[in-house]
C-alpha cells in the first residue's frame, strides 16, 4: 500500500514536518505534486515567473528523490479529478500534507479530506510553514492580536526549542517508495534566467543577517536576505531561519515574525480575504481611481524617480525592495488616491514572492486601513525618502537611466497638493 505525500508550499525534502511524519509512520511513501488548474487557469499571463520557478524546483526535487531510488509523481489537473485518478491507479492508505492558510486552499483541503474519507483513505495535515498558527499566540484574554508589537512580544515568550527543532526526514529516506516514474513533464523555458540568476539564492550569509539592521533600508545594496520567494514556496525551512535569526539579529527575527503575524491575521479575520478593509470604516473613502494615472504608476512613468524605479524593478524582475514597496504603495493610495486593492492586485500579478497574507497586510498598512496602522495622516514624501535611503541615486538611476534627460516625464501630481487632498478625503470618510 502507498502513502502519498502531497508537496505544496513546502518544496523541500529536508526539515519538512508533514513529509517527516509520512516517512516515519509509513514504509512506502510516494511524493506527489499537482499543477492545480484551478490556480493556473486564473493567471492572466501564461508566461508567469512563478510557474517557471515551480518547474525548476520540482525538477530538482525529482533529481534528489531519484538518488534514493524514488521520484516525484507530477500531475496536472484539479485536485477534484486528480485524487480519484490516483486512487484508481495506486492502492493508497493515507495522504499526508502540510497546512496552507489561504481561503481557496482551506476549501480545497476540506473537499479533498471529505473525498478521501469517503474512500476510507486517511488524510493528515501538519503545521510546517510558520512557527505559530491558529490559536497558538493569543493575548491574555484569549483573543487574537491585531497589533504587531504585543504579538511579537508574546511570540518570543512562547518560543522554545521545541518549535524550532528540525524534522530529520533523512533518517527515513529508506521508506520512500521505490518506483520508476516518468520524468516530470519538461516545459519550454519562458525566457527568464534560471534559478540563481533571476531568482535569489537559497542561502543567506551570516554576515548579511548580522548587518541587517544597518543595511536593510537601502535598496541600492544587497542588505536584505532575498529569501521571500523561498519562504513562499518552502524551498527553505522557517525553523532554520528563525534559529539563525536568534543567533544573529533581532531585527531580522522581527521580520520573520511579521510573516507569522500576517498569517495569523488572515486566519482570524477572514473578511480581508473577501476584499474588505481590515478596518471597515476605511471602505468609506472616495477613491479617485484615475485609470491613466494607474497606468503611469504600473509602468513606472509617474515622474517621481524613486516610485518609477521601484515599479520598473518589479516589472523587470518580479522583486522590489521592501522600502520601495512602502513608497510606491503609499504613493498610489495617498498621492493618487487610487484604491489599495488595485495596487494589491497588480503586485499579486507581478511579485515572485506574492503571498496573499503579506501582500494584503502590506497594502492595508500603506493605505492606513490595516491592523497596526501607521496614522493615516502620515504621507510618505518620495523626495525625502530618496534623500534618506538612496542619496546618491544609485538605485534610482539603475532603473531610471534617463532621469535627467528630456524624455523623463514631469511629475503627474504635485506633492503638496496631493498631501492636502488625501488628508481632506480621509478626514471626510473617517469623520476625524
Ligand atoms: P528580508 O528583509 O530579508 O526579510 C526576511 C523575510 O521576512 C522575508 O523574506 C519575508 O518572508 C519576511 N518579511 C519581511 N518583511 C515582511 C513583512 N512586512 N510582512 C511579511 N513578511 C515579511 N512579502 C512577501 O513575502 N510577499 C508579498 O506578497 C509581499 N507584498 C508586500 C506588499 C507591500 C505593499 C509591502 C509594503 C510589503 C510586502 N511584502 C511582501 C513584505 C516585504 O516587502 C518582503 O517580504 C521583502 O521585501 C522580501 O525581501 P527579503 O526576502 O529580502 O526580506
């Protein structure tokens, strides 16, 4: 009899909670990956960096598994159709996988669970993607935190060695199913550079983490880990990173806690998955939603060099530095008064590290409607931000080389006018 291990946001063999349990409890474990048509068919552009990333990673996983006489079974389809097919091909006693927190994933897993149960197949899921989930970090009155600082304090108090211990899957690799599988379907390269070139590398240097607090705000330098895509797809283990952070940098640890925090918000406040503002009163704001201005923002043609540099970096690479994400998001919502959901959706299309929880959290933070909100009257000044964080214009000029030429557009909006305008509009909506 086979036990399936279903890889999703945890595309690695080492230190993988669900994979470890499957291997420990069963002696014939067959790893599978499903290219989910429910997700793929929704992509506007079939040429998607993330799909390319997944292809590269699963090819790599298959090679690693083959070294143990096993392999990765790759299927295309929807889980509704793939599981019945698998059950009719293999004699399956159990399916193991790790938790996923987005609303589509939860529904999908409930459906798969029901189906497997009706067929007498065990379905077991485990926490792997975060350090704490669901109700593991609650306030003294047993309610979810909505503000980061007290959440992070409680998170740190709750943490002990148990939560970061790794799962030594390698002890049980002999329990992998010995099976001769076809190679994963090859795919035509979409023309992006291979992993390690356009995609950030998996290892983070100790020195970088040590210097993180001083360097993280300067987009011109490699001062942050660039691990977000790996955290997104689980090609690195969050437990290993937290151990590193504990030894090297409290500031970096806090960033990893932000990640847990936003998963916690999505879990406890599912209204944000329906497109609503975390603070519902912010849905009264009268956005201007000017389509031409939105287009100028998307293309990096606003006439604000740091904003344009960020958007061009995103369009060209699928990545944008966190400081610049904050600046462009503030600019869209506050300077242009465009609904944060438009920006959220654009980032969702373009970001290699796109993750609903962090992206929604970042956008609502920028617009002021989120949890732990900066006061709504704080409007980033792109010029001052540039003076502080890209003084020599090294980052800006990398992406906007025509900066001082006639071909560079005039600012599409005047900063002082925009600042006054947004304050009035917000005040009116919030009646403060
Ligand atoms: P580092 O600075 O090295 O941080 C390490 C890790 O901590 C990151 O890889 C990430 O997993 C996590 N992290 C850091 N900052 C945050 C944060 N504010 N919220 C949640 N997790 C964080 N991050 C995403 O992973 N996916 C997104 O879709 C996303 N959208 C964003 C949208 C906006 C408007 C803003 C302001 C931020 C967004 N972020 C998102 C958070 C942050 O910008 C990225 O995680 C970070 O830039 C990734 O670079 P890094 O890996 O070098 O991070």
